[in-house]
């Protein structure tokens, strides 16, 4: 949604007493604002014009302006003008407009997130009320209340505690020709109630040309206000998109619900028979023996509201395609079907890093597998990849399970026994000797194994003479009795040195 002259007026009313001239149903999109310096003005810029220059400015047909002090405003040529009635310094008005533009774009982002995640209707209406102080109602074609903003009932007592309008009000409305004709509108419109002398901004929500519901937005006095048609059109069009989504979702709801429930149960290790798995995977065109991979996402944002998690849930599904994303406590777990995905040549290092960085999240990645009934095991892989990866190097954006296998083995091995109990006794003796004699025999053994028992390469890596290295190795054998020809002993020593 673009910021418009009407939106500016709505925001300004929260700070100053303003007066609007040439108020009409037309609204004007804006790209920014600036102080008018006498140049030929553009129609997409909001100009701040001081009183002494207003007469010159408004003579320019169709331009937009805002006076910083209330004064005698000469007649214009139908241009939309706002006058700030308070005596206010120029720099304060500039700051106010800067804040309005920032607040508007923040509101637009919040609304986009709500629509994008298919949030509840009441959440959307409450966001409009919190930002603009406007009250709103969503009513279906049978005049059943679907949702209303937090304070709507306070200013419209006929709402009451029921789910539909009172009978007497329904009868009055059905006798009102304006109300009956209003169903035909395909664009945003103003409905004027002659009995209550109030104006409501409305948008009819239609699915496949059929009237389904109406969104109504008012200010608390029931009077006309600037930007109303633009606002109700924006909310109404997106509400219509939600209705269409929900209508389509209802058709697939049962099958998709069963699909997600089965995936959720497999994820947590609840076994399923093969035939049930095959039937429920068919909804998505998946097969039991397809190639799968599990990802677990952890977001850096402190916010953990359900809307935020749903927002990221849809973003991940849009990015990865052919996947199923489930909420897993404060994380998100994604099961991706690699056999059907369109991104077969997915550039993990580049595309994935950019996505994770932009959305401030980190990810654990399981190995690939070809039997979805084994999902729980690979879910654990993704979980351990993330947790152990963050412990060892929290600056990376993603971690493969393959890169944390050794830390995982060590974690499992030390669940009941202390690490010292698992160390090779010869290495323990070397560590004690090094500490007492200030030698480096433990480091020498590690380098010797790392360079595949090559004396020349090891000496070079340690920056010592070959003879010195041989002397150290003799000392090691004397202290520990290590048999370098015993493969199992070498493996034990290697594991000990890895986890020191």
C-alpha cells in the first residue's frame, strides 16, 4: 500500500488540530515530502508551504500542500490542502512528517505479515484500530458478525453480545434502499445511514462474483474522514484474498489436516503402518520412498508470538518449495521432499546463507534418507546438528549433521560416565607429565597422528628437528607403552585427543 494524502491526514490528527480543504473521494499517493522553495511542484510530493506563500502556491492547479499555521486560505483549484491549526515550528512539523512516514511503513509491514500468514480477522481489524483509532466490523452475507475491532461495540451498542444484528435493526436495514443497493458495489464506497446520520466506509468481499461479506470502517464519531476509501479498499482487497484462500483451504482441509497430523506423529516417533502413510502422502503427491531431508530453524528474534512463527512458516515454504513446516516448541521443523522439489540444483552455500541471514535464523540439517517412516531419527539429527553446531561455532548460519557426528558421539558416550573415564590411560599419563615437566608430549602425539605417522611432516609442522621428534616419541612410548601397530589403540588415542 502506498502512503497517500489521506493517510497523512489520519496520522496528523493524532498530533495536531488540522483542517482539510477540497476533501473528496479521491486520494493522492505520495512519494515523499519537502519544503516548497518556489520551484514547479510535483503532484506526488507533499509540500510544506508557509502561510505567506500559500496564495502563490494554491494558484497552481491540482497541487498538494500543507500549511504550517492556520490562516486565511485562498480558494484553490480543487487541490487537496491540509492546514495545521496549531502554531508549530517548521522543524517540528518536518519531524512529525518524518515520523508519520516511518510509522506508516511499519504499519504496512505489520499488515503484510498478518495477511501473508492468514492471520485471524480480528487481529487485522485491531491493527487498523491501534494505528489509526478507527473501529471496524466484518459481517458475512447473512449479517452474522465474523469479527470486529476491540472498541467497535463501545461505539455501536447494537452489536451487543449476539452473533448477528438485532431483528429491529435488520428490518430497518432491509427497508433501506441504499443498503440493498450497496451489495452491488464492486469498489470501496461510503454507506450513509440517514437515520443515525453516520457514514461508514465499506468494501464488499466477493468470491467468484458472489457477495460473501463486507468490511466496515468508521471513525468514532461516525463522520466522514480522509483516506477512508483508500484504507477500506486496501483492507478489503486483502480480506478478499483471505476469503479465497480459506474457501480453497476448506476443500483440501481434511486431507491436508490428516497429512500434517501424520507428519507430526512420525516426527515424534509414533509408528504408522505403510498403507496409512501412502494414503496420506498422496494428498501432496509424495511417496514413502522419496528422498527427504529435515531442517530445524531457530530464530534470533526474541519475539515468539504465534503470528511471527506462522509468518516464518510461510516464508520457509515459499523459499524451499515442496516441504512441510511444523512448529516445534519455539523452533520450526521443515521436512523437505527432494524428489519432487523444483530446486533440484539448490545452491546451499549461497542461497541458503542469504535467506538465513535476511531472516535472522540458524538451521540444523539432517542427512538425506529414503523412507519417511524413519522421520523421527532424522529429525533428531537436525536437532543435534543445530544444538551442537551452536555450541561449537555460533557464528555460522547452518550446520550439517555430518559436521557434528564426533561431538554427538562424545555427548552420548558421556551421558553416564565422565569424560576422564573414557580417556586413554596413556594420554592421561602424558598430560600429567606435561603439566609437571612443562613438556609438549601430548601435542606431539596429536601432530604425529594427524600427519599419518610421517616423521618428516610431523617435525616440519611442529617446527622441530627430526631427531628431536624421534626423541620425543621414544619418551612417549616409554611413559605410556603405546603400541602404534595396534589399530584399536590408535583409534582410542585419536578419540581421546579429539575431545580433550
